[in-house]
C-alpha cells in the first residue's frame, strides 16, 4: 500500500469511528474482509494453526490474532496493544435540561478532556443504544446522528473581559451542549428523540422503547491534511485510533510463521479498570485458550513481547520548556520510545533495544521521550498489561500535539513509519530468555 493511500485510509477510519463501538465495528469489517473469522467468548473454540480470528468484548474492545505455523510455546506471541477510547463528553442518564427555552443535554466528562476546544464546534452524537423491541426483546444498535445537532457556544468577550487573564471552565455548568430551541414548555424526551433517530437510520428497526445508551458527543469536522508542504494530519481521536489502525493493517499484512495478535482496549482514558479494559481479563482469557496448560502458558508468556502503541507528546514550538531539553520528540521524525524510571511506561532497556533494532531493519528513524522531573508523567496500557500478564513490554507511539483536544495534530509520516516497524515486529524472532 502506497503512503498516500495509507493516510487516506487512516483518516477515513478515524472519521467513521466517532466512538469505541464504531471503531470496533469498523475493525471487525476490515478483519472479515481479510479472512479473519469471528469467535464468541461464549462458544468453545478449536483453533487451527495458520488461521485468522477475532473476538470482541462489550462491543468496544477487540482482539484479533493469527495463529502461527511454529509452536507458540517456544516462539511466544507478538502482541501489539492500543486503545479505542478518547476523552469526550458523554450523555447522562436523565439528560434533559431546559433553560430559557433551549433544550440542553447534561453530560459527564469522559477521561482527561481539554475543555476549551469543545466550544463553538459543530457537534454530533453517536454510540450504542439498548432498547426493547415491539416483541418485548432486548436489543442493541449503534447510532450516529452524523449531522451537526449540537453546539456549546462561547461566552462573548464583552461579557467576560478578563477571559484571557484567568479562565476557568466549570464542566458542570459551562459544557452543556444546546440541541434545540424548544417549541413548547414541556421538555422533549431524549429517549423519544433517540427512537425517532433509530427509525430514520433504519426504517426496519423494531424499536419500541429506548431503555439506555452509551452516547458521546463528537466534532463533525472531518480529518484533514494540513501545512504548506502537507506535513500534518489534524483530526479528533488521533490518540489512539491512529495506533489501532496502524496495528490492524500491520497484523493483516503479517506473515503466518509466528503467532501475532492485536488488542485494542476500551477505557484506557479512565484508568483501564473494567471488564473490557486492559486491567480486565480479556487478553489473559484469550491467551489461555491458545495454550491451556499452565506450565506451557508460562513458557509462552516468557517468550512473548507486547508493543504498547499510544501517541506521545511532540515538543510544541510555543512551549519548548514543557519538555526535557534532550527528550522533545519532533513530528515526522519517527516513532517515540517512552521511558519512565517510575514505571509509568513499561519499557526497559531490553525491550527498547528490540524496538531500536526493528527500526533499523525497517529503515525508520526513532526518538525517545522521558518526562521532565518537575512534572507528572502520564501512563498507558503498557504497564497495566505487563503487570497483569508478566509479559515483556515496550511503550511507544507517534508524536503529536494537543493530546486530548477534540482536534489533535500529528505528522503525516509517522503513522507509516510505525506501520513499517510493526510489520518487522510481527515477522521477527526474539529470544527473550
Ligand atoms: Co492515549
């Protein structure tokens, strides 16, 4: 696949995946098109060598894998991990609020969102709806309004003259999206609005009553290639759908000598502690179905490596002092190895050496990130999965600006660089003894 096509496909994937549920649905479609068969956690599995499979949990986390021709106990599993979720505004259970005739929706902040970019955006709403059918059965459907149906207007500068000196944003009071101007005094029922939307998206739907939902606001501005020399990509959810896409394409193109796996978890942005999150049992339970004997399982884990791919902070030219002087990754200069002495990242010299070696093989430049000592360091699924499984892990990611904004910026070259390294990773043998 050429570089331009790769970027087009990446941006299309992100645009079509406004929520983790949609991201997993789109990954399932790509996997099915490429010969991967769906497994259910509730079924018993009989896995064959040299075959492709995927399984989902909660509709928002997915594991895809290719069973290798070589014995997995001796050669281990090459794993890539990423996350499907991004910080955003999530609709509350009883969301209807009417103020001055405007219907607004109560929202909860999901994850560590930057608040200010949410103002003055053309917002839409998407996610999962759980409903009762006309035949009294419980069903689930994905929903996406697609059209801009909401806005959070800024307060005019004339009404807040000190806004540039000391702006604070109260997320309870100031982040309520306006979805319509009510015609009558009675507030409109949000679940009824959802039912109407479901019927307009699918006239065949048997929806009778919407019971509950996981719905998220998102910015409708499509991703774009930006810069005089077209060096940048600007989009929502680059953290971390970019890594999900790169991992997926790498896995699809991996050979079948070794067992290769991709896991994309939900709930990373809220700490990973859930059934579908990295701290849950999903990955272990799938790996135990590959090798059930406890002794062999331990041997397999011992020979395995996890590349945890999640975007890194590129040094911002307006804020260069926010990075350690010699650890400021630059966009388009290659993937970043993340190192933290206090284990906020799981990288050690051994796994980092493996990654550098792979970069050299793929002819890809590589950078490293270490946090300033006077600032707190973020984390990702790497240390959590390493702790849960005891697997050797490396934390890496492409550099980006504006992490957790509704519009983030990354380099146009780095995703393809990461793809080339992950392809090498899936194809190579490592002795982790
Ligand atoms: Co992330």
